[in-house]
């Protein structure tokens, strides 16, 4: 396998000094990273920045191979870390395309799909919506419902092969595609169908971890001959939007509509001359989409405020620590001065005693 097959292109190779050993992260597992150099795989010590899909430079160390540099990313998919709203978590890096997968046997949640689309668009990644398991019954209504979301829609079946040609048309060697969606919608099955191999059904791959122990690693990045690189993300129920998310990229139609409301500060909620309300009344726009637009905007605004507050807290702590250091230094200098004064007095007393 060549580095080009793995997705290496001038954007990354231009960042690399000559002869520096480069690798791409295949998966993260229990404090270790599995990476591929093109010729072989290696296990690197966990790193606080490097995520699946990242290109890294690595080096040998006393404790085994480790990441020395994470190359600048071309794109990335991120969300708020579970349970820590002000922390961002990169789900996958350097994606050229994302397939947002849902399936016919689930309640179709357009809100969830829109949220996924905001996350991908905010990371600079074009997305296609996939309605999988289309073999299970009529699916035209669901497809039609998905169209207004503004991304291309494909009906697929990993079982019957429906839609595979359309899906493959989005891919090419050296390009990286990501699969996101809830677990059970058929992401792994789609990848297997595209690859024509049982890539994922191996129950994990045995690898050596950083301490030379054998562990089972669930690989997430695959190179599929002629179909480029695929990253299968773990099932995601929700993506919490971060302060970097921008819903307007997915709701550009609503932004444009809102610009033609009579009043600039229109709330689009029964206001006089509201173009958004008029579109809902005319049946060309769904109230659901407008409500979700509001909701995702509120969520990103909250993320921005929380991030600003967290930054302020860090800054305040830093300033307090610095002031503390100054106070400690002043106290220390004062004590030193007192000691000197004591010594001076003692010396004077001794001298006076000697003279007399
Ligand atoms: P993942 O969690 O998204 O990776 O989903 P899987 O690929 O593991 O699939 C979950 C279940 O759905 C499995 O039992 C698959 O056999 C089934 N499945 C996947 N794709 C299809 C499909 O296109 N049609 C049907 N009928 N079942 C599917
Ligand atoms: Zn309005």
C-alpha cells in the first residue's frame, strides 16, 4: 500500500520535512493509537490531540514510538465531549466526504440529520444523506422528506446492493470518506458492501499495544481498493454542537428568507411582514425546520457563551496565580529586608559593646 492510497496528498506532504517518518492514525484504543505507515502498522502512545484520520510524524522514545507532530488538518468532525460541554472532541480528522446514515426501520429524525449536517459543514466537509435498508419496504416518502435538508440523498441497501453505484461515485482512490449515524443503521454493512469484503465482521483485530501486550483493536480507518479511504465512526446518537459550529451553512435558505422580512430585528414568530412565517403559511417551508434552526442557533450561542466563560475562568486563575507569585515574592523580599535589618542591629550592638 502506498501513502497515496492512505490519502496522502500535497496538503500534508508539504508540511513534512524530508525523510521524516509519517503515519496515519487508524484507531484509538485504551490509551494507544494504531497507525499505518503505508508499509506496516505500528502502535503509538496515546496523544492528547491526534485522532483517527490524523497524519502524524512519529519518533522512537524510551517508552516506545510516539507522536512528535500532528500535521495541520484539512478538515475535521468535532462535537462536545460527553459530559463536558466546554470540551471539544474530534471524532475524525481529514475527511473529504461524509455519509450521514439513517435507516428505513427507524423513525426518521430530520432534526437529528440536520444537526449532523451542521457538524459536518462546520468542519468543512461536504455530506451526503443515506437512507439505508431501503430493501425493507417503500421509502419514497422518507426520501422526499429528506430532500429539503439541502444535501444529496441516496437510498441504499447493503443487503441488495441498491444505491451502491451512486455511493461509490462519491469516492475515489486517495480520498477519505466518513460514515456517521446511530449504531445499527448499517454503517459497517455499507462499508462491507462497498469493499466487497467482510472488513468489519472480524470481531476486531489483534494488535500489540505500547507495552507489547496483545489487545483487540477495533479498526476504524480502512483502505478499500479503488474506493479510497473509509472511516467508520462509532455509533453516535447525538453530536453536541461546539462554539465553532455555524448552523447558517445548513440553513442558508432560511437566512436568505429572513433577510427579506420587513423588520431587521424580526423574530419570525408572528411578526408583521415576516417572510419566514409567510413561507410556512404558503406550505413551502416546514415549521419543524424553522424550529430546529432556532434550536441549533440557541445551542451554538450557548456553546459560544460557555466557551467565553471558560476562557475567562482560565484567564482569572492565571492572573490570580501570577498575583500570588508577586505577593509571595514581595513577602519574601520583606522578610529578607527584616533579617538584614536584624543582622545590622546585632552588628551595631556588638561594635558598640567592643568600643565601650
Ligand atoms: P452499524 O452499527 O451502523 O455499523 O450497523 P451494522 O452494519 O452492524 O448493521 C446493523 C444490522 O442491520 C445488522 O443486523 C445488519 O445485518 C442489518 N443491515 C445492515 N444493512 C442493511 C440493509 O441494507 N438492509 C437490511 N435489511 N438490513 C441491514
Ligand atoms: Zn421574520
